[in-house]
C-alpha cells in the first residue's frame, strides 16, 4: 500500500485505503481520464463493477501504469462485483474471471456481491423484462449458497477479500450465521442525509467495515432518472448551510468536509468524479480533522433520504430481498 494513504485494517487482516474513486456512470473515455488523474493524485483504491461496463477501459490504464513501473500491484486496491443479474453460485467464478481478464489482473483485492436482490438475465447479458416492460426478479436468490462460492475465491487466489453491497442489517446478520469467511465490507449508500446509523453500528460491531458510495450525493442521478421518466428532486449536499459553514472554518470545500466526516466516523469513502481538479480536491482531505462538535452537527443532518433508491430497476421491488423504499414500493 502506498505509505501516505490512511487505511482500515479489515477483519481478514488486509488493508483497505479509506479513500477511493467510484466509477459508476462513467464512459470509457471519462473513466480512462479519471483513473489516470486519480493515480496521478495518489489514489490507489478503485471501485468498479461489470454493470458499469468500464472494466476494460480501467484495465488499459492499470496496465500502462503497472508496465511503466509507476505503480506496483501491491500498492493498488481494486474492487469489483458480482452483478445482480448473475449472482447464482455457478456465476461466481466465471464472472470474476471475466472481470480479471478485462482488468488485466491476476486477482482483485475485494470482490462483492453487488446486491442482495437479483434479476433474471436476458440473452444479451442485460436484464429480462416481462410484457409490461418490468424487470423480472430472480426468486432463486440464495445468499448462503452464493457465499460458499465467494469463499472459494480467497484460497484460489482470485480475490484477497470478499464482501457485500446494499445488504441491510437482517441480511448481513443472516449471512454471518453461515459464513466461514466473514464479509470484509458492506458497501452502502452513506452520506449526511442517509446515515443508516443502526446498520453502520451493527456492521462495525460484527467487524464488517462500511464503504460509502455516493458520499457526496449523486446529483447526476436526476438526469438518469429523467431519461426513464422518473421525476425526483435530489438534494445538493454541498449546498447545506452547516456544511458550508464548517468548510469555511477549515479553508476547505464542502465536498472535502463531507468526505472528512465519512472518514472521521470510521467509514471508507469512494466518491466519483471525472474532473481531475475535483479528484485532487477529494483526495486532499488528510491535512485537517473535524472537531467533535462539527461531527455532531453533521450527524444531526440525517434525513433518511436515499438518493440511489433503485427506482431505475422497475420491477425489482417485487423481489423479497428488496428492502429499499421508492415510489414503486408504496
């Protein structure tokens, strides 16, 4: 691990950088530019997934950096995931091997089950829809059975650590009852407006680290929602008065304060940006700390407001493991 990046030691002894770069909603061109800029800025933790359709582009950048000797493989922390339309036990090894081929790597540092709910895959690798145009849930979901295959990846050298994403407290607890290798992390939406304290505290007590996606919110999701006819106002977390006040006190940006809050509360953050300047700013958060009073003020902002409510996956709300609230679950 690059020596200047703070990390959390996971329950399996592996070390995970507390800041990484998310890559959802990034085209090949955007992601290549972003990963280059991120590595230049000092990032070593990169989060991707087959569903993001950019693993090949990321792999090309990683190969350039590794071949040139500008970074060593052991300094990187690469995360990818088992997709929600292919997470049966028999999918685990073929999926990770495809990701490894695309990323041009021999192993990933973390392999996650992307979601506790699953959808039927279409012949073209997408998601199958019914006659109403709704995505069809795959009711054969069995977390325990899939986890058995996930566990095999570690001794086989394909993944250093394994974990989960979007699991709620009951789902995490159920998995822990049968797991021989405990999930190293649960990657969830986590920011000042959606703090999920009970879930976070439960996971921490069980030794499961929390990784926060959308730690700065996700204003870009509004455009994606609109493209499928979902009209929903999303908050701008950087415009919250208390956040701006704390930022001014430290001579930092609101984004830097929001990320520092995540890290100061013992959570890993993976903000997404394609802007080299914002990437540098997001990484430049280790020269200040929030006071206990400032952390308390930010804790009071919780509104239980989920930005990534999965309404885009119309039909998935019929799956028994789907626990989010959105306009289709009322």
